[in-house]
């Protein structure tokens, strides 16, 4: 399977494809040794990630599908409905999914998201507005939220 490391302001995104689809985008501090060749799906992902980091793209539409259970797919689809530059709490996400008692399961599925930035789990915060639960590191979550606020012209220099 094609695997490429994409250098970006937050590290190295490991982008993996299977067939015509990107199946994961994960962030690392340094590239691993498993990089191979690129493919059209990865090239499209890189082009759109470049646009995102340049403040020229708010949503992604390159072909992707991450592997997961039906429930995880539902959770990730709900994440994609969070507007650029906005945040919701885990409780709000559970309510939006008509599953108010499923906060822990939903948070767990958020943590299994393998489409870093593309499926924006960084836009989900704790009930008190705090930055919690981000596999890529809370400093990356903060950077992404500040980047999106800056692009929208909100003028936010800190989150809280």
C-alpha cells in the first residue's frame, strides 16, 4: 500500500492509501521508515492539506474512507458536520447523535479517528471548554483551533 510522509507545521502526517482511497492520515513528530510511493489519492490529500494549512481550504473532499465499525463510522460522520472554526463538547456530540448516554463510547470512537485534521475531532472539547482527549497532543489541538480562528478572522490569540 502506498504510504507517504507529509511535512506540515505540526510534524509529519503519515498518509496511507488503499486502492483509490486514503485510509489514514496520522500525525507524528518524525517520519517512520515505512514510506513507499505516492498515488493519486495521496497526492490529492497532500494538495488539500497544503491548502488547509495555507488558510485556503475549510473542508476536505479527496477520496477517503477509514476502517471502523458502523458505530465509529456514525461518530466520524458527525465530526465532519462540525463547522470549520467551531467547537462542540462531547456531550453536544452525543446529543446531536441522539445518544446522550453514549458520551464515553463516542469519545472513544473519536479517539480512534485515523483521519487527522480531515475528520475534525480536534473540534470537540470538554464540557467546561477545556482541551481534552487528543491523540495528536493537546498542543496540536490548540494550534489547529487557533489556526482556524485566525483564518476566519476571529482574532482569537488563545482559546480560553
